[in-house]
């Protein structure tokens, strides 16, 4: 599949790493798909040694600059399943899940495929009613065409949504405005497989 899971964090969120690492490593079943945990100067010491979990450190910089560097210099894979460290799985994630998402992305010629709970902020269209899996697409007028909820991305498309000097929040808003003109094809599968555990830098659970 030429796919890597990328989990972006920053050293300020080091207090999350122990609980996240225990939760995610217990839920992520595949042993042959790399999981790249992005930090800055600090090392996530809670990742299993000699496993498919690897800590990639990027020089402290703006959020988008760090992600661009990681994707262009450190991670060679063509497909990126991106998420962030405040997302804690509550369901097992098997290899066949990622293979299925990859197959749908290619079959439907999507630029990205989001796998998350639904939101009132999304405008979705039911374009594949006969497909055995309930797949929707983001309408071009929807908010969050660029979203950092768990998504499988074509890496070149993800890079095209990034501009240097952006925060994650700015990137979602301004990135959506930028790509709307291009009418991207972004799929959506509703699956409540994780929960957010951090809000405004503090535990909520």
C-alpha cells in the first residue's frame, strides 16, 4: 500500500504521550505498517522499542512547517493516514481497515478519505447509494474540506493543502478556502472509533 500512519504532536503536549502511547499501541494491530509519531526536541519514551512505532523529531517551528518537513524529508510513503495525539482509539484498528480505506480511496478516485464521527459542520453528499459501505463525499461548499480528523490522504494532495507559517486551526480554515476552487474529491466514512481526550491543552476525561 505504501502507507504510513502519521501522528503529529508537539513537545508542549508531552504530558499526553504516556496515556496516548499505551492506548494507541494497544489498539493498533498491524505490525508491518509504520506509525510515525512526530515530536520536536523531546523523545516519546513510551513507544515500544524495536517495533513499527517510530518517533520522528522535527526542529521546533510552526505546525505546518514541521509537517511539511516530515512529509518531504522523513516519510517516503505515498499515502498518509494522518491524525493527532489527542485522538484516543476506542476500537481496534486492523490492517484490513487500512487496506479497505486505501482500496476505497483508489476505487473512488478520492484525494482523501476521512474516517470519523459526523459533525454538524460538514455538508455531505450521498453519491454512492449502491455501494455496500456507506460512503459519502464532502460537498464543495462544506466547511472543513481540509480537516485534521483522521484521514487517509494522497501525500501530494496533503502537501498541496499546506502553506508555511500556519497553525492547525488556520490551516483548516484557510486551506479549505484555497482548495475549494480546485473542487477536490474527499470521501467520508462515519465511524466513531476514537475520542478526543484533550481540549485547550487540558484533559477532559
